[in-house]
C-alpha cells in the first residue's frame, strides 16, 4: 500500500469513526418527542423504580465544586464507588485502569509511575516534570503520581474527569483529573475489620472505626497492612522479588457545631519497604557497535540472562529494595452563609521520601552494586473558594489557589567489586515552585433547558532549580542557578441542552496549560548542550468534545457517549541517552506536538432486582504530529541513527482500544443469607512500551478476568461478608511499561499473575 493510500485509509477510518459516533449521539434526537414527559412524572417514575429496588443509584459528584448528579455534568467523566472497587478487589492505582475508560497506569514502583488519560501523561519519572493528569485526594493535590502508590482503602468514590482541567482544580492539567474521595467521619457508630489471605503469602488487613466523640465532633480511624511475597523469581539465589510490604493509617475529625459550619481535619501516614520495581529483561534488539546484552554478560563471566520475560524470572546478584515514607495533614473548612453562599478553605501539607536499592546491570556479575534516585518532596497548598447560591439565571464559583513545592533529587551509582569501568557517580538536584492562581467558573441558565458554562483561570509560576555532579571528579559539573517563569491561562466554554428530563447533550471547548520545568534528575544533556537545555517549555492542550448523557427505563439504564479531540503542543516527556558506561540517562524534553481523538462510552444498567452490569471503553487514536528530535529505538540506533523522527508514531502507553465490563448478581440462600457473584473483565489492545517506539519494547494486547463470590449474613448485631475470589483468574502474564537498558535491550514492569484467596469482613 502506498503512502497516499495509507493516508486515505486512515482518513476513511477516521471518518467512519466520527460517523458512527455522530450516529450514536444523534440517535437520541427522534426520541425527544416520544420520551418527553413532565418533570414531576419523571421524578415519580424514578422514585417508584427506586422503591422497587431495581433502579441505579444516583452518583453524586463535586467536580464542579457543587454536589450534583454525575448525569447532569456536561463533561466526560466516569465515577466508581468505593464499594464497587472493593467488590472487584481493586486497591492499587495500577489496577484502576481495569474499571476506568481511557486510563493507563505506567507503574514500576512509587517513583517510576504515571497516570495517563487518552494517551496524555504516560511518562517515566522526572522530578522536573509535572503530571499531565492531576491527582486529588479529598480535594488535596498530590504532586507526584507515586504518592498514590498506596493501599486505596476506605474510599467513598473515584472520579475520572477526562480532558484538560484547569478552571476549577488547583493545578492546571492537560490530560485530566483523577479525583479520590475517602469516607467521612460519621455521627453513627461504624466498626469494621477485614482480613484477606491468598497464594504467594498474600495477606491484607483493613480496619476502620468511626463514630461520635461528642454531639458536635465525630472521628474516623482507618488502618491497612498488605503483604505479598512477590512473583518474580531470582534464579541466582531462589528468592522472590517484586514483593509488596506496606502499611498505612488515616485519622480524621469532623467538627460540626451546627448546619452553618463544618471542619474536616485529616492526617495520614503510609510506609513501604519491599522489592517493588523489580524489572525483567524484556526485549533484545540489535546493537550498532560492540556486543549485545547477552554477549556482554557472557564476556563478563556472568550466568546467562533469562530471555523469556513471561517466565517472570531474573538472574541478579545484588539486592532489590525500595523504601517509601509519606504523609500529610489537611484542613477543609466550609461556611454556609445566611445569604446562600458557601465559602471553603482547604489548607494542606504533604511530604514524600523515596529511597531505592537497584541492581541496574541485571546480571550475576557485581558490576553495579546500587543505583537510583533519592527523592525528598515537600509541598504546601492553600485554596479559598466562594460558591454562589444556585440561581434561576446565573450562578458561579470563584477562588484562589496558592502552592509551594520543594524537591530534592540525588542520583547515585555505586560500582561493585567488578566495576568494569563503571565509576562512582553522585549528582544532586534541587528545585522550588511558587504557584499563584485566580479562577472562576459560571453557569448561565439561558433557558429552562439550555445552559452555558464558562470558566477562566490564570496561573503564574516561578520555578528555581539547580543540579551539579561531584563524582567522578573528571565529570564534575554545575548548572548554576536556573529559573523558569510563566503565566498559564486555562479557558472553558460549554453548552448543554436538556432534550428531555432524561437526555442531555453537550459540547465543550477547553484549553489548559501546565507550566514548564527544570530537569534536576541528573545533569542530562546539560554538560554538552549547556545549562539552558535543562529547561522545558510549558505544555498546552486544546480539547473539543461532543457528548450525550441519557437515563432510560426509570433509572435502570445510564448510557453516556462522547467524541473528543485533543491537541497537545510542546508535549513534555522524557527521553533517554546512553552514557559512556552504557547506562540510560533521562533527559527532559518537549516532544513537539501530539493529537488524540476518539470515542468513549460508559453504560450502567440494573435490569432486574439483584443484577447490575457495566460496560465502558474507548477508541483513542493518540499520535505524535511532530517529534523530529526523538530518541532512537534499538533497531534505529543499529542502523546508525542517533536522532529519530517519531512523527505519526503512537504515544507511549496509549492503546487504541480499551474495554472494561463487569457485573454483580445477588440472590437469597434460604431466608437470611445473601449470596453474590461479581465478575469483571478488562481488555486493552497493544501499546508502545517505550517512548522510542521500539518493536522490542511493545506491550502486547491482554485481557484480565477477576471474579468473586461471597455470602452476607447477620449474627446478632454483627454483619458478616465472607468471599472467595480470584484476580487475573486466567493467569495472564502481562506488562505495564518498558525502558531501554544495555546492549540494545529493554526491561519491563510485570503485572501480578493469578492471585486467589479468601476474605472475611465483620461489621459490628
């Protein structure tokens, strides 16, 4: 097929997709006359269905800083309750992609992790790089994606808002927002204890107590402890790696003297000390000069590499370890004023420390004893927000957001007893960020059915940083003081029309921009290209969406679908260069432009009593539209190229197709025992594993099946829930992301194999 024919074919596919999407969007139009009914009749029908126990519950969201039904918000979002996540045994950030459309989690360990939406945001770690997808927990911004590499427990709800967000959330983001809400303290006593056990020595303990301390104060305390022996075998000593050993605690106070004021205080601490981040040799590409990875190992006198990644085995001599300590404090105060206005203040502080131990040569030869990044992160934020009463013709939210961050990143390489030319390396980096923003969003009720939403945010940021190398002394270098300042605007405009009480159509345009940065994760290309090469420009996103949200059959069916197109300019990402020792060194860069377009759908139904079902997914065509100074793949480097053009290539970690489906069925066993069955299946097409788009790093398509069955019953005042479950029940060996390594090779992060177990929960 010629290039012209390929372009025509791609254009035809694009046109077909848009045509199908438009057909879905317009399918509701002929129904307007038939389905239209008075608002009070619709409400009565919904109430009747709810009374019969077969209607879907209303999902309340606060993504527009007001409590409202998710079906009434004119933007593409998916909400999953904490109960649904618990049913599916999902308690890790890398598993959220199994229930959220257009989401991807590139997870290795707490530092090297990222969350992407619509292909925007799947980047390896760099302390100078802000996330394209903002992460918020209880309205507090988490600056590092790895801050969410904890046990996700005691959750009320998880919301994924897709597309650029900036007008209402604290930090501008170009890909979307992952918004987590934990359960609040209650004035009704609650106590629960849950224990799970499974193969590979897996166990998890969860405990929660909540209740009144006085008439005006309630408290909540939650604890989690998780252990897994690991699923990667080190054949050199027979030990297991990629283990999980973490615990966390979260304490809360809710002070509510009356209906006009409430104050929520939260303190949390999480610790991890395990071998997460153990990678397996994955791809073995050609080399330009010298020896292949296997030949290098043989020449050093080491034992052979394990060349089949699906065996989940490594052959290394040094220990793998990672230690993470993090925690924070937050205070959210809400004043409900007599005038009907709500005033909110959110004050927060967070800290995060990361300390690794890595055998980076992946061999039994003690060439590198230890390498990695020590990271110390601290942040403080303050948000003030005023929400007007919901008016007949106009209402709004305005506010200000202040943010301070200080981060240190120290890179080290410690040679082993057989260094083979590897020197001791010490590189230090530090940066600070001061961010100031004003924002506002208004809703204009033009007619009883037509709303216009407009939003604007202006953010001014000052970033200062430096990096320097002390060892080896022959390579000592100091960047001096660097500074990046920029003003980032975010704009939103959307129209939504209520065709019937149960069918809403919307269209929106949005532009958001996240700030530039300074690469402090090593000296990168600074020594050869100059200190200014460590700076990166802001990343800008422009997004257009068209969607329909609909409710059918007396709230037994929610069906939402939307088309989107996002253009990214000066896409921020991480490339790699190999130093003289063959080690991959990260360099921060603006990868030209990118484009993502496609279709997303989200369907939920409760057709009969006891049965619920969900289906969501996306087609997402995410490609670089300009990236002519890209890093080269192993095969391109072997052909003599040092700089490559990836224009037209897929973005890393962005499968074209994702589909998630699942359901739950409850039935009575006798008169007093409720039995249930929960099934969830998630499938994703192949994706690029490394930014250089090497075929040796490509992640094949895979599907994961999870299921559980359990029994709920009451003994006296105690409520029991005992279940048997299987995660990755078909034992699919799959991979999350990949990185370049020695001799044209690639290493990859593995997903967990089949885990089966039993859970017992007691509420008392």
